[in-house]
C-alpha cells in the first residue's frame, strides 16, 4: 500500500494551486483584456485573494473558484462586500446552499 507523508501532500497541493493560478491567469487575461492588470504578479495576487474569498463562502472546487473569479472580473473585485452587489451576499453566506446552487444563482444574474 502506498502511503503519502504530509509534506508530500502539501507539495502536491502547492503544485496544483500554482497550476490553477497559472491557468486562471491565462484565461482571465484572455477573456477580460481590459480588466486584467498589466503585471502578471498583480493578476496572480488578485486570483489568490479571490481563491481565499471563494473558499470563505464554501466555494472550493476549481470550477466554482473560477466562476467566482469571473464574477470578480465582471462586476467588481470586491463584489462580495460591495453595497452595489448586496443582493448576492445572502446567497454567498447561506450555509444551506451548495456551491453549485450559489454559482447557479450568481450566473443567473450575469
């Protein structure tokens, strides 16, 4: 039986996160050229913050996080706390809703 040590799992997670950030950066820069920061480091920083925000709302899959990032680029980097988008806050914070339900609700308002 194969047994992975914690440091091996952590290394794998870091690799997966780095790959996701690179893929998301390329996608968002192509999809939203006018809203993408000039510097890759800035874009990666925005994505890392978006990942943390999404996870705080129990949005944890790559698909869900990418959707959350798209909402950030469509509406506002801080749409989840911006009073202009207050309609989305009850959905994001509703513990009864699944990740899929939250994303579907927000998608319906694009």
